[in-house]
C-alpha cells in the first residue's frame, strides 16, 4: 500500500464525545486533502494485536488514534520504533497528551493538524520493562482518583472533578525509596509522578520545565501537603509555579527505580495497571513520531 495511506483507529467507548458523525468528517476531510484512508474500530478484545495486523496490512504513513490517552498509548505501542507517524483526534475524558501538544478537541481542527502539521521524534518512558508512557504516570493520589473515576461509571471533566474531591478527603502519604542512577534516598509522599510531559489534562502543571525530546524524564515528588496549603499549591500548579513549592521536589534523570513500602496503585497515561511494590523507569529517546501543530513550542 502506498505511503499516503492513513489508518484511523476509533475507540467507540472513549469519553462522552458524540462519535456518530466522526466517520463522515474523516471521509470529507480526507477527500479535501486527497488522502487515502481506512478505519478500524476497536472492540476491547485483543486490540493491540488487531491494530498491529491492520498496520502490517496497510503499511500506512500515519496511524491516527481517535480516543483518549489510553487509545493513544495503545497505538503508540504498536508504532514504537517503526517510523510510522502517530496522529491524535482527542475524544477522551481528559485528553492529557493532546492538551500538552495543543491539539484541539474539535475533530475537524485536529484532522487539519494531522494533514498540515509536522511529525516530531518524541521520547517514550518505559515502565517496568513492559509498559510505555508518552505523557504522565504515577503512584499515589492521582491513581486512586482515577480508580474512583472509573468505579463511578461517569465520564467527562465534571466527573473527574468529583473524583478529585472524593479522593482529596481520603488522601494519605506513605514512604518510598527513590533510586536515581547512583543516588538513593527515602521520602514520604502522597504521590510520585513519572513525567514525560508538563501537565495533566485538567491543565494542572506539575512539571513546568519538561521536554518530550531531551532523552530525560522527571520524577515529581509530592510530599505531604497540609489542607491549609492545598489552595495555594493548586493555584501555583495552574500558573506553572509548582516547582517553587516546598511540598514538591523534581528530579530530571534517564533512569529511576521507586521502591514502595506498601502496595501502591500504578496508573500509566490514565490507565490503571494494578498494585505494585516497585516501579523501574527508563527512557527511549525519539522512539515515536508524533504529529503536532507546526507552532508547538516543545520542539
């Protein structure tokens, strides 16, 4: 198949966005830009292998993930080290990576970026040698919030907000041993983030000086935060000043190991991966080609 082919992977269950017109918008936009395309809809059963088969069959120029961060992660795993470009139409509840890359939630606008934007080599974080993360992963408070969100059965940013405040009432700290190459220390924390990007889909900036192409990632440690300081810290996060907080430590590295003193729930790009006692984190520099707006400032 010619390298002008675009393969669209649609997750029909992601987010709350109405997808009834999605295929017709894809069709009309591909006609406008004179691009060949095909569409595959995920089923939730063996999606990784099925998407891989589609890529092998069509050998596309780009594969476009139409869904949330979980769908983007699924497609990225298939495309790792292939040189095939990754496009994003954000249709999830939070769309963290799309927000990071300034890809709009409007389908027609995001399609224009796919055809008019630029593919840039983007780092991939490897977790416990089996998972990858393009965006943000963590143990602690945020992972528990995502669990509450999933168990609620609701979708959308309002549901995220409800889960945030539900989790806030029960937030706890625990102890971790952090190993950064040859450096090792113990810390009490409410959350530890493994960051390839700067902010969550809510807009909260937790890693202001991040780069997705420098061959490094950040370990962001949120130490116990008194309730009286939460408003101030939240305000700082939305203005990109969280790195100056006495309750946040940020370490840039290319390898880390986190030893959890108790079982901790791990989330990767918005997807829960179960309880862990140890998290090993590495970086693959420029392992995926991500299509983003020409104006994007990370590159």
